[in-house]
C-alpha cells in the first residue's frame, strides 16, 4: 500500500509539474516572443543610432564610446542566450507531454477512437487523471495532446459559439465514450438534461438508456435531477465520513474496491437565466460533488458555480480554447465520431452491461452468498431492490428506527414487505432478529410464513404471525402491549448493567437473549378505526414504543394504503416524527414530505426509499424484484427452516378468519387432574397462545353464565367448558347434570353427553320438569363428588322453576338461587346459558349479580352488561365468532375472546 501511494504521489507530482510547466511555457511563449522581438527592435535601433552617431556626431566622442561600450555588447549577448535557452526548453515540452500522457492516461483516455470505440472497459480502481479532447501545436516539433481532468478531479464548463451546438455534442459524446470504454462496465452513470429539448439530448447515446449507464430527464425535471444528485452526495458523504474519510476516493483507496459508481451530470443551459433556488442548489452541488465521485459538465450556464472547473470555450466548430492551455493557445478538437458509429458503440456497450448484470435483477440477487452471517447489535441493514444495477439498502437502527410504508392497492406493497423480510432473514439468524408480523386487511399476506397443510416449513425468525385481523383490533393492541412490556424489560436490564442502548446491553450481558425486534403492522390504521378505548390505548402505546424503542432495539414498520384518514394522530405527531425511514410505493401520497412527489412518477415495481423523513434530497429509487410469487420466497424459507428449525419454535399463527380448535390449544394440552379445575371457554386475543378460563373453586360466585341468542357460539363455549373440566377429573369423581331446554340444541348436547360418558364420567340428563323437581335436592344435599350443572336455555325453564311443588314453601327458582349462592362452597358449580340478560336478572332476583362470578356475552350490546361488570361502562358491539368475557376474580375490564370450534364444525 505504501509503495502504491508513493507511486501515486510521484505520478500526481509529475503531472502537476508538467501542467504547471506547460502552462508557464505556453503562457509565456507569446510574451517571450514579444519581449524578444521588442529587444531585437531596440538593439537594431541602437545599432542604427550608433551608425547615425558616428556619421553625424563626429565631435561627440563620449556618446560614440558609450554606444560601443562592452557593457552594451554583454546585454545583447545575454538576451540572445536567454532566448536560445527558452526556445530550446520549450521545444522539449510537447515530447515530454506526449510521454507523460502515454503513462498516466493510456488506452481510450488518449488513443484514437478506432482503437477502443464500443469495446468494454477494463476494471481500473482509479480513473485516468486526464481525458483527451484534441491537440495543439507550439512549433514544428508536431502536435501534442490536449487533455482535461474529469472523474474525481474536476468539472467542465463549456461555452459555445453562436453555431456550436453540434460541435459541443460531438465533443461531449466523444469524451463520455472514452470514459465508458475505459471504466468497468456499469461503474459510470450519466445523467442528461437539456433546458430546451424534450428529446434528442445526445441522441446517439440513447441505446445506453435501457441500462443503468444513461438516465434522461425532461426539461421540467431539473428539480428531480438536482434532488437525486443531492441525495447521492448526502448519502455518500455520510457513508465515507462514518468510515473516517473526506472523499469517496479516499474510501475506495482504503478498501481497494469500488463502493459507489462515478456519476457525470450533463446540463445544457442554452444561456438561459435560472431561477435563484435551483441555481443555488447547483452551486452547492458543484462544491461538494467531486468528493462524492460526481462530475458536472455544464454547457452555456452563464454564471460562476464555484468548485474545481476546467473551462472550454468553443471558438468554432473545430477549435476551442481551454483554461488548461492558456487563452492564446488554440485546441484543434478531435474530429467527431460519425453518429452511426457512436450509436453502434453505445448499443454494444449496452449489450455488454446487460450481459454482465445477467439481465433484470431477481430476488436471489438480494440475498448474501452465505446465510446468517450478520450481527444486529448496532443496526439492521439489508438491500430491498436495485437502482442502476446497484443494490439499494434499508437501514433500521438509531438514525432510522422506525419505518412508514405507503402505497395504494396493487402498488406492490406486499411484495416489498416480502423482499425486506427475506433480505433481513437471510442476513441475520433468528437469535439476532425476531419478527412480529400483523396484517389487518382481509388477506393472508403473512400466512405462508407459518406452517401449513401444503408446506410444513416456517420462517424461523417469526415469533408471531397474525392474519385476517381486520375485525380484531384487540389483537393489534395486544401486540403493542407485548412490545411495551418487552421495552420495560430491556430498559430494566440496561439500567442494571448501566448501559443506555441495545449494543451496550449485549456487550455487558453476552449470555442474555437480546435480538432486535421488528414488528410489521400492515394496514395499521385499522387500529385507530374507532373512537374508543382500543384507539386511545393503542395510540398511547404506539407513541411510547416509537419514542423509546430505538434504544432497546425494538422497531416498528407501519404500512398502509392511505394514511390520510388517521384522525388518532392529529395533533400527536410523535409516531410519524420517529418514522424517519419512509418508503413510498408508486402513486403513494402523504408518505414522503408534503413537497416530495417522487412516488407519483415512480414506475411500477419500484419504491422510493428515504431515510431522511421524506425530504426530497433523501430519495433513492429502487426496482424491487418479484419476491412474493409462487416458490420464490418459499425456497428461501425452506433453506432457513432446514438450517434453524431444530433450535427454534414454530411461530404463533393467529388467523382471525378461523376459530381455534380446543384440542390444538396449548392450554387444553396442559390440563391435568389435581388443583382447582379450570373451565376453558375460548382463545384469548393475545400474543401468547393462551385461553380464557374460569377457575371453579369453592369461593362464592364461581359460576359461569353465557348470555345471548347466538346458538353456535353458546354451544361452543358450553362444550369447551365441559370437555376441559372432564379432562381434569378422574372417572367417577365428577357428576355432570345436563339439561337441554332448547330443542334446536338437543342433538349437539346429546353428542356432548355421550362423549362425557364414553370418557367414564357420570352423566345425568334432565328434562325441564326433572330439573325443577331435583333443584331442592341440589340445594339441600351436598354432593359426594364434584357436581357440574350444564344448563342450556335456562330462561326456557323459568316458568317451571317458578312453580311451587305441593306442600313446599319455596319454588324451584328459589332453590336454584340457593344453588348459585351456596353451591360453589359445596362443590356444585353452574354453567348456564341464558338467551336474554333480562331473564338472567330475573333468575338472580334481588341478590344481584354477585352469584355469577364470570360471564361470556355474545350478541348483547355493551350497554346491557354494565351491571354485570361492577357498574363500569362496557364498550362492546357484537360481532360473529366473538364473545366478551369477564371474570370478577381476575379482570379489571372485560376482554374479547374467540370461542373454540366445535367437533361437528371441524368435520
């Protein structure tokens, strides 16, 4: 490295010396010649004076002696010697310049076009310092090449003659072809803009526009071009400064490889006056572009831009003057390459670029050569697409902790999410990255990431997958609660270890399990669809996680088709301010900054990636490859599954469109005899796979009421409660008294009773009349074993229960109330279904609701449930397949649950 740097220093020094020498020689040549001619004329005049003096001033011997003095002869000899040395040294400059050019700018940089036109370039890490535009002469020693600096070294400012457009285009085309034919294929990007022409901006180079090498801009897209260039400069400067360098060239020299393409921006100004703001932006670009590997070529922009510019002034169609050669030296421009040959050469270069890149990039091109080699302690970094053939990365870390993704239906948002998730999962092992994925719309975008019937594999990084949850906003709230709890846990651990962020925590606690968490919530606006407690709680939790999550490695990716209608965030910008990573799909609005309309013009299958809160200068356009079609993502998933499945659990799948199965519930599998029996009622809407359950202890009120007319859900809850309780009792240690008072339910209740009997349990089937007759016995005689009353349609039995038997002072209803009040203490528990809250109140009488310690409401409005929930206001609008569950002993407020699917439905 030291030897290479020394060689580079010598070449640069030699080049600088020669340039200085050339400038001095060429600049002084004319002045020297004038001085010599003046001195010669003076000497001739003196000689004439001498002759005149001798002839006409014979008496003036003193004057004659002075003119013939040896001093005058010495002056004449000295001047003649200086002139001879000057011209001798100047005669060597062209030859030395030709030798230097051959050494430092070989190949297409200096050779005639016939030697390189249309051929693919080699792979120089450092571009030649000079590029040929023509030749010039000083004397009869022959022409010498005239070169100009460009890549990494200088901009070019060209001013034209009145009829110099064609010559300028030929000059620029030749110069650009030299660059493209010298550098590695795809390593140079050219941006063309003309203030006056809609098309035909260097038209011979148009074949290259089908590749990443040439990008064209309409006259009204100057702002777009300047924003793109500014964005490149900011991004490259940030990257190079983080690596400890002040320029891209310094970083390239250190790494020994190209990390960014060179860019040449050609601007035809036509002498028109620019508006102040774009002109200021161009001046800022000119001052910072070279350090980012970006060179400008401006044509007839009448202003001083600053920065390092070489000036070329067109004299006519064949001649020019450059600031490098001095104002008085005329450059003979190289003959223009015929248009047909330029176009053919551009086509050959375009074909070579396409062949080198292997055609359009695919999802596999996003993936690393080896899976799972990255560490997430500092940040997450993954490419999601390509721009001009190079990968475009998404960075999730301290600087851009959370992401906001927007795109209308059909814009490719789901495909982008798959590209992002696949790229992340391929780089980071499951111990480094944990994914929580939630899709609120009516679809199964993430369902394929969980094991299914056709494919048993799953994404090992996924901990939770929620689909079809558009009506289950509570599940989104549960996820936010989980993240908030995890945030508190990590914050406590960080405080204990006296660190402030995840990187410090992982360093101080290397044995702890601290992966970065990424929670993706698609169509997140559904969380805030109502003006209720869910919205209020979700808003507060989301703001807290967005504000504090970055330090503890918890990141949110919020995606939506349209964020315009999220009223919950009006006046609460905390979430959006923290989403500094903005990703806009084509036609997306209000995702980027208000004045940034880049997404409106973005082509299909592209995305605008912006890490600067949507400000235009942060835009990066990326073509996102197909990541969601059949067998594309699944092949990567199977590789990851085979690699990691043995060490990690399958993800929890929550599908709001399917009712859970009792036998598949982890809570049911964990039931064993011993301890207080628990009646499972349905699945809890929570991150963990838990069930809603009622513990049937001897405490007062340990009875369960189901309220509502929804037969399927009522039967499901009753069935799950009976079968889960039966699993916790050995045979003959529990007695089930079953009374079905709803004819439509007789078959289902009969199947349940048969199943309980087949498991060895005692089952007593009671009619409505028998129920009334036995109620006094139930109230007065304690059972030998546990007794469970399964009552279907209690309200239908009330007329019979209200009747008093002959010779008795109390009715069956009076005895039933005693059973509800005193039964739990004696081992008798009632699980009953009332189809009306009013009839339940009639059943309980003046005793109030204390004897019903737990209930599940079906198609009952929240306003009817207040007195059953300790007087609190209940926000509940019934919906199919859901129930509202409340247990006085465990709940502060009711929770939504999903009744288990009954066996007949599973068939």
